C-alpha cells in the first residue's frame, strides 16, 4: 500500500515521532495505522499511550440524573459563539430532559419525541433552530444508564466540555451516595479511564498490549523467565492506567479508586458496586476544518 503524506501526518500527530520514522513505520506495516504505532513503540520511539489526534468541535455535553437512571447528550454546533446562544442552550437542556422522560436510548428515538409547545418533534425542532440561527448543528450521541437500586451520578465539567455518568448499585439511598458519586464522576472526567476493571478490558486491546510489551522485554536480552515477570509487571501498570477501579484516585493518589469505594461503603454501612461509567468529551472524534483567521478577515475586507 502506498504511504501518503496525510498518513505520515496522522501517525506523527498520534505519536509525536519524526516524519521519516513515521514513513518507515507505515512502510513496514503496509500502511496499517495501529500496526505502525505498535512498530514505533517496539522500537522505543512512541509512548505507550497514543497522543490524542482528535480535534474538538463546539457545542455542549449535558446530563440529567433522576436517581436510579441518568442520561447524557452531546449537541454540536459550528462555533463556540453559537454554543453560548440562549436558544442553543435551551434546546440542549430540553432535549436532555426529554431523553430522560421518554426513556430514549439512541438519537433516532430521541429525534422522534414531541418537542414541547411547537407541534414539532425533536428532529424537526433542530432543523428549525438551524434555520433560525443560521449555523449547522447536530444531535450527536446519547447515553442512558440505569441501576436497579442506588444512584446514577452525573457530572458536567467546564460548562459542557466533558460529561460523565457513573452507576452505583447499592441499598444505600441516592442522597447518601451523592458525595461518592460526584467524586467518582470527577475522577472519570480527569483520568479518562477506558475500562471499568480488568474483566472489562477488550481482549484484542489486551493481547495487542501484551505483544508490544513482550517485544520490548525481549530487547533487554534477559532470559525468558525474567521476561515473563517483566511483562506481568508492565501489564499491571497498564491496567492501572486504563481501568477505572485500578487507577490512582485523582483526589488522593495514594489510594486506588476501588479502595475509595470500599471505604465509602464501610462508612455508609452498605455494599456499593460501581456498575459502569460513561464519559463524553465534546467533539472527540470529529475533525473540524482549521481556519486561517487572518486570511478569512482579509477575504471579507476584499469583498
């Protein structure tokens, strides 16, 4: 497969490695981006965690918890100016409430829900808002989370840049669980775990990580029994990086999140189980055209 300049650029953004090395990695892996990242890591040129290459889009993430259930919605706009528009904010707030009340589990279901006092559904109201404001907008994604008893805590960071849901299964009341739920949600916002625990780690991701670590360990020249121990130790560190319950708690790095939950359960006098979490970062995965502001102004001045 021919290696293009755009592929080299993307790999460089993901890894921070020089262009020539990125080009060589892509050539060695027949243009496979993930394999090229691994090739660079095996050569010691890239860090264990990819650098984010995602470009943020504008808009806001909103959440609403009703106790044992909660929803989170991302609504996108073209500009931050529109994201601060009262009409846009009101729309986002209303659709989040409608998502909670209707039990919608995806955007298509939500778009079909009647929008209050308009005679339109949510999808039609979005079209109307686009026509009114004159800027493209999108209802991008929705997450619903429920527990049989306990609390689904919700948290929004930086005015809608990040949203988080955390499910807590417990016989303790929702009120009693509020403080723990908020702290865990804030942790997820800051630490961005990929999985809940070791059991939930994607098998392919785990095997891929092991393969990289084995190659790195072999490069040390140590015997096989030592290499095995090295890999086990490094996998434990990997789990500590990507699994929420094994991460160091952001508010007390000397404690793992699992220990924070255990301590809270003891204080509450009731078992607490973290059933899951969800984290939306505004615009993640959306590529937005980079504008040359000076050129745009000059173009407008010239008519």
